[in-house]
C-alpha cells in the first residue's frame, strides 16, 4: 500500500532538472507538497515522442471504459504481480506507463487509533521515481478527457516489512527511462524491475500525526517526533 506521498522541492529550476523536463512544463501553480493524498492531482512523467512529458493527473486510476470514478480510491495502487493480467491495469501496463516523482512516501505503524506515520526518503533528500501507470477517461455526458494514475506496489523490503508487507516500486535512476520507453511487445520484460528497493536506499523518520489529516500540508509535517520505543533499531 502507498497512500500518501511528498514532493517538497522549492526551487522550480532545480525540480525541472531533476525531472528531466523544461521548467516551462511545470504547472504555473506548482508548490511544495508535504501530504499528497489519493484523489488529489499530482503530476507524472509519460513518454511522448521518445522524450519525457509532464502530465497533471488525479491519483486513482480510472480505466477508459469506466462509466464513473466511484472506484478510484480502490485503484490508487496496482500490484506488480498482476499488472499484465488485470483487466483494470493490463492495457496501461503495456501502453501507458509513467514515472511518479516523489521525494518521500508515508507508511503507518502502531495499533489502530494510534497510527504513527513514518516518512521514507532518501538520506540526501533527492527526488526518486515510483513506477506508475496512467489512463484517460471521459465521464458520461462530458467532452473532457481526464488523466488519472496509479502507483505500482511490490513486496516490502526488509526495512519496510517491519511495519507493512507492501511498498511502492522505486525505479533505479538509470532504469527510469526503460520503464517509460519500452515498447508494448517487450513490456513483459519489465516485470524484472518490479522488485523491492534495496534496504539501504531509503531511511525512515517518524513524523507528526498531523499527516493523518489530508487537509494538513505544510513543512512541519516532516519534523521528526520522538517515539517511546524505536521502530527500526
């Protein structure tokens, strides 16, 4: 499960460089985000004429044939093991793969009612790419095609498995474009990329329970909080 993500770059030029796109492609209203939740807009990178193109999309994939988006909360994640066979995700896996840029994601530890958010991020704070799929769908009675996306998940590595059995697929930096540009006829070969990230790639930080409320979205969410007992000793 991956249900919250962050992208906190403040400098537009620095972000565009990390994304591999021209700064002009960034949305005019771009701002750092500390608590991006399902059914909110984010942006993804898709393949367009053998280049990366930025696309604003809503988190929760809606297949082209859907009559409405009532089930979008159920499709914020797609299991790596069944992408190539799932009716929901199969066509997007072969033809509409994308990169989901983040600089961290949250998972939760502890008992129900006292869930503690843990922010997983690179030690150096750099951006990384999650494997994603995107789709366009058009509501009945509308002429507007809307972009949606999902994040691919796989079995958790040893670090994250201490609190959850799944994690998002973090693509190696040098293979991100392979995920984007591989033609449909060779897409099945991409399943070898859908594996847990190395345990040393990301570090955990227990952060404010204010993350639990999706209306909170500010830098203080990422401040480390003390825990009664260490989770990752």
